[in-house]
């Protein structure tokens, strides 16, 4: 039968609680749909850093390169500066494996409520397509005259034609598969005078190739306001690395909880493994109690199966999540319930096994 090789990296904090539930549901899907998952477990985390001075071994990326996909929990823990932990593990994976698309669905699920008054599932259903390898997240810059009154820091933003065009193309292609066929661009070309006008220029250029797609664009500040006041305007929203990051916490928040939000870090050409992880982080404030919501992780597992060509299994997980939420299945506190992380994982695994 078909075998998919998965590198499993739970990471820090609640990643260690959500990943086992993700695997539980993936296992149920594999059994039901007749494929095998060959799992390689990596315990790389901030604890590894404390012991070895590195977030992952020197050949860590080579080890991951052998897998078909990477299933990650969260990275970052108090005591290790975030820029050390994230740039020692998560960001190098995204960049080395050219996972230039970060695909982040924002969907108000039936049976859950938005913090926005009078909004239902038909009002909030869009994707954030985030550029994931360049932009504001650059390693170009530095600190000059450290510790002196002349001290200053710079950080360059890098927008390549190749990088901008490919994320925009992905957004337009995605919109073509959706009923509303609309792409919104997140910009800030009123305040940022080189990169953002360039972004707008490339967006207008790309739009010419897709006459059937409606487009609009907003500066990031008012776009955040529109996410709250008019979430129904959006279908596919394309943004730079930083703007996409911000919008992909705001979107799930207006859709109810970042605890259910999944993400896919995709190398569409499949030259390298892609990585699937929830949008949320390690949640130090609730870690260790097994009260976090595992649905973001489980849904990320569904996105992984879809990427691996297991569309039926991916759909079954999605249906299980939808039915579970719509029919009042056990839910964690972020969704107003009292259930534990494992209760939700078990219920969803059972639903997948029993033919959701
Ligand atoms: P966070 O997403 O970890 O937590 C923000 C808030 O949301 C917290 O109150 C938390 O309890 C809650 N929350 C998050 N996930 C939840 C879930 N599944 N169920 C219920 N509640 C949930 O963001 P943060 O506090 O800014 O970051 C904590 C650490 O995680 C930092 O080190 C940060 O850099 C890192 N981080 C990592 C990733 C990643 O690995 N992709 C993403 C975001 C943040
Ligand atoms: C995310 C996270 C990361 C990002 C951080 C932890 C570096 O916020 O995956 O959204 O900014 O990409
Ligand atoms: Mn983020």
C-alpha cells in the first residue's frame, strides 16, 4: 500500500499536546483509507537548545529532507529568546525547503460563534495566502556601534520579482477554484515607498492574466478594520510575510478561535517537503494542563493529507471536524467548553474511523 514518510516535530509547549492528537486522527484516517504513515520523531525544542546550544542538530535539515512532509507543533518557550528559537528551527525549515506559500484558511465553523455580532458561517470563509520566504523577514541588516550613543539597527525588506510573482500567482490560481473568484491584496504603499508600490505594481500585472478574477487592495491598517467590520468581503487575501502573519491571527480570531486555525507551508513544486502546523504558538500560559484546543493541529493534518494526494482522507477529517463542532461535540475552553485536549482528539479520531 501507499506509504508517506512524515517527520514529526512537536516542539515546545502545547505543541507536545496537540501533535499526539493530530497523529491520533491521522492514524485513524490512514487505517480507514488504506495507506501507511512512516513516522520519524524529532524532539527538537527549546529544551534541546538548553542542552546542546542548538535548536536542532547541524544536519537537522538533511534529516528532514528525507521526509515527504513535516508535521510540526509549535516552537518557542520563555527563557530562550524567540529570535533564537524560531530562527534556529521553524524559519530555516520554511526557507531551506522553499515553502514559499503559507496557506491559512479562516472559516467560521457551524456550531461555533464569532466574537462579532450577527455573523454566521456564510460571512467568514476566506484564505490568507502569506508570502513565506522573504519580505520583512530578512536576515539582511544589523546593529552598528553597539552600546554607544550612535547605536542603530537596520533590517532590510527583500521583495524579489520571483518571490512576489509566485505568491500572487498562487493566490489567483486559488481564487479560480472558489465560487467568488476574488483576490484582495494587503499593501501599505502610502507609507512604505519602495517595496509596497512594487508589490502593488506586480499585483496589477498579475491580475491582467486573470480577467475572470475580481481584485481589490487595501492598506494593511484599514484592512485590519475591514476584517472586523466586513469579513464577508474576503475570499482570498494575499499578503507579504509580515502582513500575512498579522492577518492570519486576526482572521481566525474573528472566526472564533485561533485554536482551530490550521496552516500549510507549501513548496508547490514538491521539490522539497512541505510543513503543516497550526497557526498558534506554544501557549506557555496554558501549556502542561492538556486544555488546549487540538483542532488547529488536526486540521493541519488534513491539509497535509491533501498535499500528499490523500484527498478522501483529508475530506473525512474536515467533515469530522465540521460535524463535531456543529453537533456540539466536546470542546475546549477557548470554544466555551470544558473538555480536555485528548477528549477532542479521541472524539475526532473515532468519527474518522467510523466513517465521517
Ligand atoms: P500563542 O499562539 O502561543 O498564544 C496566544 C494566546 O492564544 C494564548 O493566550 C494562548 O493560550 C492561546 N492559544 C493558543 N493556541 C491555543 C490553543 N490551541 N487552544 C487554546 N488556546 C490557545 O502566541 P504567543 O503567546 O504570542 O507565543 C508563545 C510562543 O510561541 C512564543 O515563543 C512565540 O514566538 C511562539 N510562536 C510560535 C509559533 C509557531 O511555532 N508557528 C506561532 C506563534 C507563536
Ligand atoms: C507564525 C508565527 C511565526 C511567524 C513566528 C513564531 C516566527 O507567528 O507561524 O505565524 O511569524 O511566522
Ligand atoms: Mn503568526
